C-alpha cells in the first residue's frame, strides 16, 4: 500500500445499464450524429493507505432502484466495500461528491463516519428548490433527510472552496452538474488521480465538449470541463469519469478482487 502522502485509489463498478447517446447527452441532436447505444456504469471509489481510508460516494440503495431505469446490479455497494476490507465500524471518512440517489444511497450504512460535502450542495438540496420535479427526479427524499440528520449529528463537514481533507487528498467544488458538485484529487505513487464523479460522467464530455443531459448550470458544466482538462495535463495524472464503462479498460484490475475493481493509482 502507498506511503503517508500517497494513496491506492480504487474504482468499484457495482452496476451497469444500457442506454443511448440521445438519452445521455444534452440536446444530442445538435451534433448531427445518429443515436447509438452506450453503456452507463455505476461506481464508487476508495482512496487508502496505511494511515486512513476515504470512501468517495456510497452508490444507490436497493430501495431506490425499484423505480429507476432498468439496470444490472453487479454487487451491493456496502458488500463490495467490505470485500476490500472497508468496513462501516472503522468509520472511514466519506466524501459526498453530490446528493443524487446513486451517490448517497448507502450513506446510512456509515453511521459514525465524518461526511464531507460542499456547503452549496447541502444548502441546495435542503432548500426550497430541491422538490421541483426537474431536480427531485434525481434524488430520494429520505436520503436528503438523512443528510440533514448527518448535519444534526455534527458529522457533516461543509466546505466552501478547495479543501485538503488529509495530506494528499483535496476536495474541489466545481458545480455545473449540481450546485455543489465536487471532484476529488488524490496523490498516488504514479501521479494525481482526479475522481471527477458526475462533473464528467463520460470521457466524451471533456473530449468533445458534450454536456450530460442532467445539470443545473450549463456554463458551470463547461467551466468544470476546462478545469479538469487543466488538472490532468501533468504527466502521470489520470482522469476518472463517473459513469464511463471505459474506466474498466483504462485502468488495470486490482489483483485478487474479481472483475469489477480497477486500480487507478
């Protein structure tokens, strides 16, 4: 495992579904291209070394899956973490990149963990506009209520700008997809790993300047793409998209962990 200022970074694929580019990219017809299939994978991430373990997002819950688009579960997120030795009773720090259902669905499984998220994200989803249908479709009311509970239990760390939460781990609010969407930059032995989460669902977004269909701020989304391109220019840096099936081929499988876990750094 890595030294005190660097980390092993893992991407864990826990589900997948088949969709199309017209359903995936905002106003896809503007690009003058035919609609074609695309796979959308679902991930959570871990950064760990001998001193600490940090979870980035917790995946969707079994309860929320029932009224969502059909998908294939590959593992239960909490069980997938446990198979890697990441256990709730060890109180790992949890970074919430944003409050959509497929990112905070198992937050309740970590009742003693510190939870780190952007203040703008917390305030939006506990504010007056969260219930509007164009926003609420991507959340679950009971999961947003649990965020409030985390705050009331004094376990929430709300950040207002780029924040180093530990040596070698920086959480950076970028907005765009949601008001407080964050990305996570982690030092590894081979360079910086940038966990984009839903700031970049698919690599096509940054490669072709092609926003995802769900967002709260289009200008902010483009601004996030520009920042992420800049952040990943250095040799050895790696951009990890939030839902791209290509993550599983860009990075090597973690030895001994089956077919759904890759090692980013």
